[in-house]
């Protein structure tokens, strides 16, 4: 067991402060909340270099169906770009809000065509109340539903979709890359005029630049197929990175007692264990419990914080959920299947 800092005691020998405060002291004492600016700078340079190489290869390869093979590495690099934008939104890269926003605007809006303001608004609400049916937008009613109560209210095509949502989940991810762009444009109307102008310009620039690249390199037919394949692979990969984190985990009772921070973040999250390749494939977000407890902690530190968090949860008797990659998907799909069961 990894030693934690000693529990401070009050006058009667009882623990003083919350269980999370004790864990926070241990994590801070290890320096795990300190930012890794150099590491992120290197990651950004490597990612930009790789993107440039793929784009150069696309231009050099020219108008051939073999160019479609480049959609796969480009989709992977887009997902790595999304990880950087995600971290900027959590202030993991820089404590300066302006710097973080510029990084987010470049990586999300310009490189991906995904509105960073929309993502941060949605993601912040998710982190504040994960898996809370009334407060977490990730478990709100949409194409998919997450409780049998939500399922009972479905009608028509949506009802059919819910009946089969487990088997349709991964096929539906093929459309996620395009959906993210649509959501971003829809969100513009909710932003102040100045922010709206900047975001709209960068989102439009993304579409224009990528259209110019594809249409100047490929025939219109091949360009359209390339764009569709790119967005399909990107959507699936991004969904595979985020799907194991919460689906099938506990959901707080909206009418019950309010959970404390430690309980709210640990019980609703699932870690994915595996090798260094698992860490790379999921961008380090497979340490989801640690990420939710310490959202501003740099991603490279999450695996270092895990022994402290596991030991602390064991000490206070709180469940700490881990699963292998395939098992995590099985559990998530099993939950979606169970939600639709009354409709079958």
C-alpha cells in the first residue's frame, strides 16, 4: 500500500477534514499537480510535425485511391489533437486562461473544426456532476438514453433506436466526427458577439482549408470519400477513448443525499487497466478516476497518482472500479442493452 500523509486529528482523536482533503494533501505533496509545460510543448511539436508529414504525403501521393490509407493516421492524429485541446480546457497545460484558450482555439476550432467553447461548457458540467441524470449533459436524452425511465418516454423511431442502442452504439460513432462540427456551429449563437466572431472564423477556416487541401489533391469524388472516412474513423476512435469511462457506473439519485466530491467522482468513474499501449491508445484518460478527482492534473501524472488514490479508497472502504479495455466496453454495452430491455 502506498503511504498517505498522516490523518490529522481533532481534540477527541477523530479525523479532521474531509477524506478528499487528505488525498489532496498527499497528491500535492508528491508534486503531481505541478504543470508539465515542457512535456506538453514536446507533445504539441511532435503532433504538429506528424500532421504535417501526413498532409505532405497526401499531396505527394496525389489523386489516387491509395490516398484513402492516409485517412487512418490522420484520424489518429486528430484524436491526439483533441486530447491536447481537452487538457487546455482543464488548465492542465497553463494556469493562464488566455494561453489555455488560445491553445484550445488552435487545436479544437482550427485543426478539428470543433468549437472549444461548446466542448468546455458541456465538459465542465459533466465534471461537476458526473452521471447525474439531471445535471450531466453526457447522460441527457439524445440519440441514446441511459436509464429505463428515459427509455419509457421514447416514441416512434427513437423507441426503436433505444431497443437496439447497444448494438448500434459503435456504428453510430461513425457519425460523431461530423456531429461534433454541427454542435459547435449551433453553439455559436449562445456566445458573446466577440467570442462568436473568433470561433466562427476559425471553424470556417478549418472547413475551408481542409476542403482546399482535398479538392486540390484529389478528384471531387475521392475528396468526399476521404473526408467521410476521416470523420468516421475519428468519431469511432474518439468514442472508444471516452465510452469506457462512465457508462454502466453508478448514477446518483437526483432525489437522494448529495454526494461529496470523492464519492461523486470515484463511484461514477471506471479506470481501464492495461499496458503502455493502452495508456497511449486512450490518451491517458483511462485513469478516469484520477482525472475526475484532479481535473487540472497533467495527463502524464494521472498514472503516478493512481497508487495514492487506490490506497486511499481502500483505506476508507470506497469501491475503486477497474476493468480491462474489452471488459470496459462489455460493461458499457451491457448497461445500454439493459436500459432498452423493457422496450424489447
